[in-house]
C-alpha cells in the first residue's frame, strides 16, 4: 500500500508557532527574584540546548551535510546527489520516478519545518531581549522547539519507509553501505581538520 507524504500545509497547521514576545509583569519581591531567576536561567539553558539539538536533527545538521536526514540521506539529497545515489544502486526507471516524487514532497515539507524553526528561534531571541524574561513563555517555546524536532524526525522516517516499499532488499543494503562509507569518510576528514586546528605544543 502506497503511503502518501504529509503535505507542508498539514505540518504548518499542526505546529504553528505561538508569539510569546510580551513580557510578564516584573517580580517586585526580593524573596521571589532568586527562584524566578533560577527558573529563567534553566529555561534559557534548555532553549540553548534545544538549538544545538536542532542543528543535528534538522536536514543537513551542523555545516549542512551528512548525518541522518542531511544531504547524505537519500530522501533529503539534492536532485543531483539523488541521481548519483540512484545510479549507484541501479534503480529502474519506475523506481527513479517514484523516489524523486517522494523526495520532492519531503523537501517541501522539511522547508516548511525549517521555516517554523526559524520563527521559534526569532521568538526566543525577542523574549530574551525583554526587560523581564517570561519563564513560562520560555518553557512554551522550548516545548514547541522539541515538537519541531520530533516532527522533522517523523518526516524523515516516513520518507525512509516510503522508499523501503520501492527499493529491493539488495538495493537497500547497497545504499546503507554507501551511506556508511560516506559517513566514515566525513568523520575522518573532520578528525583530521580538528587535529590541524589544535594549537602547537610549546
């Protein structure tokens, strides 16, 4: 049974960001300032951690390539890269047509998710710039950010499941091996680059 990809409009409707830039009244009591500041700090640290997770979770990951769902992922690859990967597994004309249609739908959906993520990021920046930071609004944004990450993860999984119904077991194995080699090469290059950036011993 064919699985119809979720549309970008449905993604937007389900996770539309809420504007939380208006600050709440400041706390006048000195006894309440300590706990409130601790709560605000915790929420802001959670938002910062969520932003780091988003860099890894969203397509492309840090630097825009590799990782699950990045350009190394067949469904989220550029059209040129997708063609090369289909060539490497000897995909048939019918398989190419179906997978390219799936990939186009997935890219559209992921673009909508990224736009929503940018909107949440802008809201968090505006919230932090307020004279008094609303801890409850910060927590709401944190939860919305996590929901966006989960939505992106689900969309990538759906793409993989859709592709699994089109490709043979042998083709999936070939693709898995190719992606593993690519990931290993990227990690080796990253290690070499980090070693070159290390300060020379005195």
